[in-house]
C-alpha cells in the first residue's frame, strides 16, 4: 500500500522527539507536510530539513504543519533537532509501520536495512493526499517548489 495523490492519507500515531504521541488525523483542519528522511545527521537529510526550517514563513502562510519522519529513535531525533535548530516536530517511525503505509520503505540503502526513502507528502485540511514524491535515490532532494505550489492551491 502507498499514499497516492487523491487518496486518503494513512492515519498514524508516532512519538515526537519529546516522547509525546502525534496523531495525523488530529491535524485535520489545516494542511500537513510529511517529510520522510533516511537518517538524522546525514548530509542530504540535514540540508533537506534545514530547507524546511528556513522556509517556515512560507509554510506558516499556508497554515501548514510540517513533520519530519525517520526510523531514528526519539533520542536521536531530539539531538538532531537541537543541533540543527529545527522549528517543527520530528517523529520516530522506529517500527517502520508508517514508511510502509506511505510507500516510503527502503529495504536496503548501502547496507542500511529498512529505512525511509526520501519522500514528501502534502495532505490537505480534509486528510487527502494532494502531493506525493518518493525518491529512489537518497542523494536527491525533494521538489520544494512542488510542495509550495501544492500548498498555495489549498
């Protein structure tokens, strides 16, 4: 199964970096951006999440909530968030259920088994996927312009 444009976004509850549960369906009423990334502290992942951090004004204008999601532990995510001064929650999909539900599961990336593919999803205020990008090559960054264009249409 995967989350495709026009489909209802798979619901989930994951722990954030502070060990607090976050449930996607409780975010209804405003857009949500899910940014799946392979690993905290890696080069491209850091650049990606810092791009979202630095674009927060655009995201706030769209009233969008951003979540970074990886299979890292919440301890690692807390350190990563602090180190990079990220201004949005990071969620731990340690059990790999959400990356599988969204079609963002990478079975093997240079020997790392079962991590997230770099992926972005924009979900509208009603919980419907309006943009989906799943990258096979983790060295590539997502199309930020497409994320912002989709948000502008909501």
